[in-house]
């Protein structure tokens, strides 16, 4: 089988970067399948190059580092499914969507396990033959609970964590174990409607749109780089229950879209923003 890889590059813009990269790939007998690039107004360069061919990846990366201008961030990833662990609480809609996509090979990921602080969703996960770990937070401090989760994650060593409506605030210390590797989904009412029953709050305020946001998690709650968003129009005819149903459908779609982008190495993080190629 022909090897496929993705070259990701970002850094200060220089004249001829695309030419130099394609030349080096050509001399290493690689075939470029797709190339996308973007230069920001501040002259910062981003490029994603998908290529195929037999090659020594380390040697190719060394050549790129030696022949391209200094100051560029370079990495070459194999084009493959990412290994993930999903964290959940009680809500099933996002988890169910990911499990079905996984079962039909539409997720671009291997779900290694599901971890939850409740055992409510264990029967659902069991139908897909995926390990389920119930790690209760009862009678544990937040730090003790996270330590127990980390011990489980150490067994699987996932490339990404997906918070599929995991309704626990995680500490910066936990996030530090997975920098830019935790993806969360939430309704887009934040921060306008914080706390319990956001759709009831939205209904009472007479909102005209509802939506969802998928983002990377950092030390600031719900303020990490945004990956994907969507909104749906509503009006006075919708009840708060109708809005919640539409909101859940939107969350499922937005999370799936965000994961597809991330798992295909299309997302760059720069200054708490994302560049998607």
C-alpha cells in the first residue's frame, strides 16, 4: 500500500516557500495529492500538503528543516485514523452520533474507550463493543477524580480527548496533559445563558437563533480556539423543548464536523484562533 502523509507548516512568510516545498517533495519522489495554503494579513504563512509515496519520513523532514528558512514549524503526520477517548456524563445525543459514525467507518478515528462519571450510558456503549469506564466523582475531590481518569487514560494513550457533553469543569492541570488535544462541544448561548436550563432561559428571552460551538479546551473555560459553529433560526412558535431538540441536533452536527477537520489535520492553532485549510 502506498504511504500517505500530511505535511503541516506554519511560520513567517517567505518568497518561494511553496516552490521549495514542492521541489523537495519531488526530489524525494513524492506525489502531491492536495495542497492548501494561506497567508495572514500579518504575513504569517500556513500550508497543508497531502502527499504519497515510499519515503523515509525522518530524512524528508530533516531535508525540509535544512533547506527551508529558519523559524518555520514543520511536522509530518501519517494519514491515518486518530486514536481517541470520549468523556461523557449523562446526555446521549453527541455520544450516540459518534458511536454510529464510528460503526459505519465515518469518524476518521478509533474510539479506544468511553469514560464517564455516571454509568447511565454504559448499555449504549456496550452495544458497540467499546470499553466503558465508570469513574464516579462522588466522595472525591476534583483533583482526585481527575487523577483516577488520568490513570485510565494512561492505559489507552489517546491522541485526542472528546468531551461529548461531559458536564464537569476540568482543571488547568488536567488540560496540561493534553495541550490542544481536548475538543469540547457546547450550546452557543454561552456566556449569555450560563448554568442550568439554558434553553428555558433562551425561550424566556425570546431568542431568534440557537446554535452550537466546538472548540479546543484550554485553561480558560469555554474560551479555547473555535473549530466549528452553526446556528438555526427559531421563533415564538418553538417551545423551550423544541429549542432543546434543535439544539441537540445542531450540537451533534457541529461536533462531528469539528472532529473531521481535526482528525484530518486541517486545523492550525495560532494566537487562540484556528486557521482551517
